[in-house]
C-alpha cells in the first residue's frame, strides 16, 4: 500500500518537472509585440476614448498594455497573434490616416461587432473581464455613432449635381468597355439589374439607400426555404445610391455609389467562408482593395452573421 | 468534491447556454411578403427605382412591365442585423398604375391594394396625388 503511494508520488513529481521544463522552454519563443507611434490616434470625446481604450486598444492600437499573465507562453502566443491581426484589421492609433467616411464606417461596424457579441473577442474577455462593455457604455457608443450619421438636408444641391453628372451621356458606354475585374478574379456582372429584388435598405448610417438583387438560384432558394446555407450558384448584388431628399420628406436615389456581389461556391471560395466577394465603386466601377486580401475585411465584417451563412440581408418572402 | 462537480457542471451548462445566442438564423422576412394574388405584379417585372418617405416612415420599390407601374410600399423598421439601417417591415400597399402608352402621362387606371390584397377605396383627390407622385419617380441610375 505504502509502496504504491510512493511510486505514484515519484511519477507525479516526474511529470510535473517535465511540464515545468516544457513551460520554461516555451518562454524562449517570444515574438515581439512592438508598441509604436500613435500619432494619428482617433479623435473622440473622452468618454468614448475611455471605452475604446478599455475594451479594444490591447488588440486595435499601437499601445497594447500587456498584464503579467498575458506574457506567459502559451497564452502569450495567442495574445501576440490577436494583436497582429487585430491591428491589421483596425488600428485606433492610425485612425486619422483613413478618409473621414471610412473612419465613420469603421465606428459603425465596431458598434455592430459589439452588439453581435463578436468584439471584444471572447477568448480575451474570459480573462480580461473589465473589457466587456456594460449596457450603459454601449448606449453611450451608440449615441456617439448616431451623432456621426450622414445628415440629409432637403434639396442638397451638391448631391443633385453629382447625380445629374452621372446622367449625362458618356463618350464610351459600358457595353463598349472591358468589364472591370476585382482583385480576386471576380468580374463585374452587368446583368444584375434584371434580377429580382430580394430586399431594400435605408442605410441612415452613411446616407445611402440600397437594393439587393438575387439571381434565379437565390430567388428559388428563398421560395424553397433553403437559405441556410444558401446553395452554390447563389449570387447577390447589392447596389447603393445617395439619398436625395425633397421638402416633403420624399427620398429618392441620387448618384450611383457602388455595387457589391456575394457569390456562393463552397469549394471555390472555401477560404472566405464559401462566398466570393467583390465591390465596384463609383460610376466608373473601380474594383475595391489593393490586393486579393481585401476580402479579409469583408469576412471580418460578415463573421457575426455566421449562423445565417454570413448574409446580413433577410430576403423578403417571394 | 460533490459540490465542486456540481458547480463545474453548472458552469459548463451556463457557458453553453450563452453560446451563439447572438447568432441569427437564416430567417426570411415574412411580414414584408406580398399576398399571393399580387405576386405576379412584381415577379419577372423590371425594377425601376426605390423610394422612401421620411415623415411616413415608409420605403418602396417601383416596378414596370405589362403597361403597369407597380409601387410596393412597406412600413420600415430597424434592421436587427445592423444598427444603422432600416429594412421593410409589414406590407402597407401595392399601387398599380395602368397606362396604355408606356411612358406617357395618360393613366387609364389606378388601383391601390392593402396588405391582404383587398382593393382600397380612395377619394379622387388622394388618387390624383398618388398618380402624380408615382409618375414623377425617375429610374435609378445604373452605370
């Protein structure tokens, strides 16, 4: 009896020393997290900045504040990876380097990521409980982004002018030009205007109005309740226009802003959750992004909709 | 020990209960659907433009085809998937203008249906206002 007890004790001792050595060895691999300059930091009221600092800055700024327990591998490895991808996706220290419209869009997206429970990351808040936003903090943030919403004014002449310009006859119409191609190889699909309307949205966050068209496969999938997941071959085209308001509160679409596609092919687009993304901006249909990596931004924003096959739009019953 | 096991079990249960509560399923917007009897007015018809009215809190889509202009109007509601957007809520009306000569100002018939597909009675002044409004909508710009 005593002998077995002794034997298991030595056994335990041996295992723990092996683990201890392993743990020490792990500390030798310590990829650096460099805190660098924050000279273009977000400008916001102090209460807003305090919330972002407390909940987001560890991963989304150049001033990561690691606690001692974050510094221990293997936890540290995950922290370092999060900081690296987090900063790449969104960096409050380099905020002002973005055009003002993008700054606002990223703030609206941030609030939506928080509402969806996607940010701050769960794996982080398990340890950093203080980073979870209180309902009061979320209310403050919502009110702040709402104050940034595009303000429409009746008879906005500058918007009218842009729309009028787009209506002028063009030297070369699109049919004669080569169709633009997105960085990931997806070409502009001109036929979407003849597809069925799946839904429409009033985007008061950025002052646009949108229509979402679906191809035949999408329309059939809605009819047959096969939208989660959507079948391969589904294509959505979401078009955005400026909102033009008249004195009576009537709003009609002004200038064409962009068209975005989501193309379902679970094999071809496996690396972007089964969807091929593309966005063509302005009436000149300029492909969005500088490299094929632009799609990471699409996926990051759509990820909170993972239980609805990454689609925000609720199609209207047809 | 027993108490420990119970508390661990409770935690696991609690954690699982909270998981993915935020995730939305692939719901279809049923409230915004057109009644069966009116669907042919929009299916395979050409999208022309969209519109909204700030004071009425409505949003609409205009279709053209078969000598008809069809304006579908919904009440709007906050998008549950995106703070910063409104989407169609319940269907309010489906209005149909029939013009024998497409593109002309001459309107032969104006009909307004409610969300059940029932023809609604309207006084002639309201009718004239609506015909004027619908005829004034210009096609959306596409490059």
